[in-house]
């Protein structure tokens, strides 16, 4: 093993004991990302720790970087690696061997080849670099040593024994986790998706990720770390490092991350082939309710839905499922040799296509499966054409495929206010969710302007820092936040984030409004806000301010009328309706907010000003401790399920869009997406619930 980098990132970004008053000329991205809410309320600059990318000529967040040859290293399942090869190549060879054996009628050889195919698909490949990395994406119940038993790719953070200076100038615990990744062909796979944060971790405690990259590719490790602001609104994403990784090696790179309480997730992407190289790490949080340690509502949703993923949930159109079907037919002795040979070589025999085509498809997601073209043909669209769609996105094997009229990697840019139609097709047998996020344009330059001594190959491709915001498949509160310029804060009036509309092209169609102090701001109003579809978000002064110190004014539109205009029904946003009456019994903490019957006991009553007047329009459910649980838990029964028992009648998130717009199994939707900003650096499409590898992110250019 040889050393690549030193402990340049070991020292935390930290915060001075006495802050510097924030000024208009302050750079909100250097040194490190400026947190808007705490900075405004404190009157001092509050930088988010571990967000300064390059400092003193070093990659500031890299703690260590060592590499070793893959041949002879230890695999994820603990075996010595003796074969360094691509799993798709080996699967192709095994399928060819099966076809030959079937053609010869050699049943013993057929069994050997079928066992090999199944082993590769399930990741049971002792001695190979991809040992422990299955091609089928389903829950194996935490079978690896450091995964949590029974869960889907979940690992619990552990105390590193170290501390760093965090928000408030205090020393805080550094928690860490080991994430093993396999980089091959056009794929980034990992043995980790869910990062379980222990109940005793403080929100200002910090994270360190120890990446162990089993690589067959020349790439850079550039994990895009996404953070919320202090109120939990999506804020910014930044490349934590830009560290080189080479072929046929195992790279061990430890990287410091921001405080746990601000962490939204971590995207690991490869610029040399993007899309499709990308994978996501999702934090989930333990909480204490009445002395019992449980997962909080959003985390429970992640855990329950992912742990239940089975091979049966993978659609028959997925190429990995087709290979699995043939191998199972051999091992279960349900097909004759001639039938097996036809399954592999005759395109007119099920599974559809041939083995060569299956491997080509699974190795290259920048194309559409034939079953997706069937959906388009039913709309009168010829194969190879895309009709009215700017892009077509497909779910299969809990991954995403994509292509469009400008190619799979790019899209026609749009101007602010433009509409683009995207076709979303789900070829799996369970519900997926769809969200489109505009990452905006990059606003930092630390990595691109790093000193030549760092020799950062391809650094001009870095995402640097971007302000990410949902465009489609988000709760109704997202529409309100766009109108307020991502700035309305209950009881704190309007405090807008930095860099929401950084370019002049992002400000061409903004509308002004005034806050509770009469100060003017701007935000984006969706085109659905017109005529009978108009709804005014008009919170009381005690909500803009507080009951003891209400605001001087109501929120006012640009024409001086009260309340901010929204659409009653805007396709991009959730449709959940909150029931009337006391909801305290179904709140996980039994919280209350008002006494409506005068008996001296408070109830939990959903406020009238948040109710959408349209029957089919979603209510604004605020992302606050009082109401955010109902982004995930049904207000009728307090469970994840509409019927209170199981998912047979759907899930409450199907209404709130807290995990995106639902797309039923073997179904499709046509989305019309309105650009609230001009096209940015990435058009990020994903399934927020099954986010692990379900990502497709073309670049508008």
C-alpha cells in the first residue's frame, strides 16, 4: 500500500469564537458555505464546517488517501482477490457458456454455467474484485459484516474517537462510516445506501466517510455533498474533494463532511462518463420517543420500503432479471436444453431479446430498453424518435435508463419559465417515485482554481458549489418556497438563501413581494397561478412573527394585495389533503398547538391558512417539527400506509410527494416541468426513495 495524500483535511474548518458581521460583500461560498438562517439571526458569519474545499494548497477535507493493487487485496466479503475483471464481461461469458452447453445438451455444464450466472447476479463471487456487489438490486438483508442485519445496505455510524470544532466553536464528535464502492464500465455501485445516525449523535457532530473504491476505471472521487440550511430546506451541494482513482486498484480515501444535522446526502459521481456514473448515500436518523429508540418518520419510510425490495419486485423487462430467469429455469429444471438455448439466442422467445442484448443494455444505461420503446409506440412515436419529449427516463432493476432527442447525456437548455415534457416509464413491478431537481449553476471555484501542485486532472468539470432545488415531484410547500425565493420562515419572517437566482437569466421572470417588515424581495411564481386556479398564501402576523411579537405587516404581492399568489393545482407539487379535527393522537410525539374548545387542553389542529381551497389541490404541510411527520405518516392513522395496515392501497407519500411523484409498477407518466430558473449545470432525475442507483442526470447544453 502506498500513500497518496496526507492529513490535509484533518483539521476542521471550525468557527471563530467571535464571528464577523455579515456584509453584502461577503462571499457566501468562500471560505466554506455561509449558512443563511444562523448568519441572519446572529448578525455574524456562520460558515458550515467542512465545506471549504481547497485551503493552503491542499484538498482541505481529505484526511488520508492510500492505494493498493486490486490483485491480492481483500474483497468486500473478506476474501483475497485473485481475479480483476468486469462483472458484465464475466456474465456475458457465463451466458455464452450456458448457450453452448444447452446447444450440446450437456446438462452438467448447464448447471455450472447457471450457478455462475446466479452468483454474479447476487454478488457471491469469492476471489473476484466485485465479490459482494450484486448486479440485481434488491434487499439481501444486511449480509455483509458491517451492514445492519435485515436492512437494505444500511450501516450505523461509529464514534471515531476524534473531535473537531463545529458550529458555535465547540468541539464535537466525529462519526465515521466505511463505504465500499465498485467502479466498472459505466456503473458506480456501493455496499452502502443508508447511513444510520445514532440517537446520541448531536446535530452539530461531524461525519467522516472512509471510501474504499474497488476500481476498474480511471476516475476522480468527487463526492457531491448536499446540505440543508438550518431550517431543513434544501440548500447547496458541493464537491468535497477531487481525488484521483486508477484502474485495477483499491483506493482508500477518507473525507470529512459537514455536521450531521445539516447533511442531506452524498452523491458520488464520475465526470469522465456522466451520466450515468453516480451513486447516493442517504442519512437516516434514530430518535427517542418515550424512552424507545426508533427511526424518525422519513427514516422509517426509507428503511421499511427498501428492506422489502425483493427480486420479484424487479420487472421482467430488466436485463438482469432476464438473465436470472434463464439461470433459475436451469437450476429449477423447468426448461429443456433446447428451450434454454432458445431463451438465450432466439429474440422471439421469452425472455425478450437475446443474452448479448441483455448484457449490452445493462452495461449501457444511456439507451432505452425495448419495452420502453413499446410505450412510446403506443403514443404513435416511431422507434428512435422522441415525439414531444425533451427526455425519456426509465426505471428497471431499481436503476434508471435514459435517452432523448439531444442524446442521453445532454438536453436542450431552457429559459426561465419554459416548459419541458419528460416521459417517465416504470418497468419494475413496484411503485417508483420521480423527482426532477435543478442544481442551478455552479457558484464556487475552489477546485477549478486549485494550485497546479495538486494536479487535479479534469478539475474544470467539477460541480464546485450549486444551489439545488426541486422542480417536479415535491411537497406543495416547495411551490410556496419558490414564490418566497426560498425564504419564508415561520416565526422568523423572510430570510432568503444565498445564490437561489445567481444569474441574470435566473431573474428575468421574478416577481417582487414584501415581507412582514415591509421589505421587498423577489421569488418565482409558477404559470399555473392564474384565473380560477389562484390561491393566496396568507399567513397571520403571529405566524410571520410570533404570538408575542407579531409582524408589522402581512405578506404582500407586487401589486400591494395581501398574500403570495400560488396555483391551487400545480402539477409539479403534492396533492395531499390534511383532515380536520384533532391530530395529536396520530402525531408520533403527540404534539399540540392550540385549545379550540376552551377546555384548557390543547389539540393539534391544521391551520386554515395552509388549506388549499381546491378539492384536488395539495395543502401546504410545513417542514417543521410539528407538521413534517405528516409528509410521511398518514394523518388518518399515523402509519406509512393509506389503509393503516400495509401498502396494498398505497402509501401516504403517494399524496404528499415527499419522496417524489408516484409512478406505479409497469406504468408511466407524462410530466410537464416548468423551469423556475434558466437551465443549470445538471438536470437531476431520480427516485428519492430508492435513490441508491436510481439516478439519471443529463446536462443541459
